């Protein structure tokens, strides 16, 4: 679940009686709040150092998180493939509910007046 608002206060300096007293630093992370309306799964990705640094700078410039940039990039790169997988799963579920709605490959090819070259059977060695 995403937090509604997150404000963190950090202290700085040494600990102990001789430590100088520093004022806490307030860090408001409001731009980084997750606005997802669905559950997310956590995953770990190893990035080359240069790619990580570039992504970190880009996230800072756009006032967003590195995770959000990665989510957007994956979505843009694989959107159609993911949609195809979902469509195929829906078609398969429909078929499993009522297999009589399907036709055989031979019927399909005959309806479209197509032919598929047959493979020659390989000779088996004894």
C-alpha cells in the first residue's frame, strides 16, 4: 500500500556528549508518493554503474523515482507483447470453457484455401 504522505526528519553529526548539536534536516518526499491504484510486486534489477547514475540524475531532474522511470520504460517497451499475452490467455480461457467453438487446422486452411507444406519424415537409424 502506498503511503498518503511521507515526511522524514534526519539528524546529522556525531553521537555522544561531545557531539555538536545540528538542526534536523526535513526531507519532504511528496513528489515521490506512489499513486498506484493496484498492488505491485517488488523485484530486484542489477544495473551497470553508468546506467544507474544516469537514471538517478534523470529521476532527480523529473522529480520522480528511479522505480517509476523503470516502470514507464518497461511499459513502453513491452506494452504490445503484454497485451498479446493477455489476449491469448483470454482466448484460451474461452476455448477451455467451450472447445466446440474451435475448428481444426485442416478446416481453417480449407476455409481460406491455403496449404502448408508438409515436412518429409526423417529416416530413423536402426
